[in-house]
């Protein structure tokens, strides 16, 4: 290249610069601009980077642009919620928090990520696509309804089928995924006599798969054990719902915990953050260096303010909330102990004074 004959390249790299609008100030959740009605934006101009991010925005912007051209003053625009899909998380982050650097969609940004799985995408979004005219294929809708029926059927079957734990252990055999040839559920003698568990509870145990449970149920059926009424229903789960049935049961307790944490977090929006709180890895080990840097820079006074900081993930906010709660409980406990000690000390001094007066 002329003029660069004597240049030494130290580190190869590249840089791409582009202008973008401030999505927090310029866009609504439909990706329509607030200033120019009927103009919808998607892609890098919204402050994102990546093909998938651009495609997701294109779906939202394109759907609403198309509908606005035939439906004036849409009362029900196409918006995907944070609990419905990662597209909803991406758009909501941009519109409510904005971004100071090219935005990419990470799973850690989603508070409902345990529910936003690839195996249940059709169950979450196909009906919404139908309502907005994006899904029209009758065979696809029939397949969705069939999936729902099979999912409900097999989850119900696993909930209703039960055996004694000693029988589950007996029929479980060896753990095929280890080389030690250990029993899948441990020795039968390790369980309480007569203790029963449903197939759902056994599947929720670590290292146990749906295939393992179905094999145990089949073995029990041949041996004449288990619920007589469930024998007629104990057919194997078809492959096209297998992963969803397994994930639904495996993640059930985590989904419930996720919902409890989020409910607690919503109630804490107005809770004040102690002004002397130290934001470092020792106090908050699960937060990233970027999050700690932003918290130290902004020093939010409430959790509502903290939630508006760009780059703060929902899980980090929940962890911060739990940390502040523990800190407050510890402070209150120490305060009560100090008050009790002072009261006891005052009482002792009073008794000593009374004895001196009597003498």
C-alpha cells in the first residue's frame, strides 16, 4: 500500500464504525420511531451487532410496519415479552435501558432463561404468530396441538405412576454413563422401608434421564409392580416430545425458584441501597467486572435505579438484592444484640447503685 512501505504490523485487527440512534430515547417496543410515525428501525442502527440480533429486530419491526400499513392506530401491536422469547429481552433492553456499546444477546441478560429453551419455542411463540398472521400453515398448527396433547399426556403419566424407592433402585440397574458400574439410584437398602416416589420425582433426580425412567417402568410392568391403572398408559414417549417432557420435569423446581426470586425482586424495586455499600468481588463475587465498575460509577440509591443501568443482568440484580437483605438482617441483629447488652449493663449498674444506697 503506497505510503505504508515501512510500517510494521504489531497486532492484526479490524474496526468498523457506524452511527446509531439512541434506542432508549428514539424507539418504542414496536421498534417504531417516536418522532416519525410509521418509520420502523432494525439492526445496527438500533445499536446492536450480530446477524441474529438484526434478524430478530427485523421480525418485530417488519411485522409492525406491515400491520400499520393496513391497520390504522394499532390497538394491539406485535410485541414479544421478556418471558416469551429472547427477542423480547433484546428489544426491551434497548428501549428501556439503551446501550453504550454494540449490544449482543447473551442468555445471562434474560431473567426467564430457564423457561426460554429451544425445545419449547413452538409452544411459546406459534400461537402468537397465528394471532398476528405470521403462521398460517394448517399442518404446523395441527403439529403444535398434537405436541401439546402428547406433552400433557406423558407429564401426567409420570406424575401418577409410583413405586417404592427400593423397587425403583432394583429396576434401575447400573448407571450406563459411568465406568464404575454403580447403581443408577444407589443400593435399594439405602432407602426407607416403604418409601414411595412418583416417576416424576425420580426423573427430577440427578443423572436420571427420561429414557432411564421409561426403562424402569417397563421392567416394573413386566414384573407386575407399580400402579395397575397406569399400565395402560405407560407407552414410551415419542421422540418429538421426548426432550420437552424431560426438560419440563427436570427444570420444574428451578422455574418455581426463578419465579419466587423475581417476585421478591419486583417487590424490592423501591427498596433503598445502603450508600456505604462496597461494590467489589469479595462482597459480590457473581457480578462481572463491568457490572461492578458501573455500580461504582453510578452509585444507585434504589434497586429501580440499579435496574436501569445498561449491562446489569437480572440475575446480578437479584443477587445484589439478596446481598443487601442479608446485610440488613445482620445489621439489625447486631443492633438488637447491642441494645440487649446495653439494657443488661444498665440493669446491673442500677442494682449495684441500689446495693450501695442500702449500705
